[in-house]
C-alpha cells in the first residue's frame, strides 16, 4: 500500500522520520535545507537550516492517492516550496 511504499522511499533516501501516525497517514520528518545547493547538501550540509515537515498520505480512491508536503513552521517561503518539489521528485524516482 502507499503508506508502506512511502515509508520505504523515505528509508531509501535516509530521511530522518521523527514520528509517524498511521491513522492520520502522516510522516513527520526532519531535514536540513541550505540555500542554493542540491537536495543532499540541503539534507546534510554544514550550513543547513533544520526544518520539520509533515508528509500526509491520503488515499482518495482504489486507484489514486494524494501526497501533501506541509511546512510545520507554516512559513511556506518560496525556498521551502521549491524544496518540496525537488524532495517529492526524489521520492517519485524511488519507484
């Protein structure tokens, strides 16, 4: 199922899962993001900004699942939005 697949993908990318809630369909992750660097530098860089995010997995039908990337700080700055696109793209590449 999608929940298990998302957990597997996060594990493959060595993402620090701080907490997960099966009922809610959420993974709470911690990543480090640095400006103007690649995904891996953002996640593990020395000058990184540590941020917490929620990945919410919602099955909308038998054939469709929606995945939401929420900035827990609610800053929703453009750098975070750009990061979410790259981050979710890297998750998609795992499949």
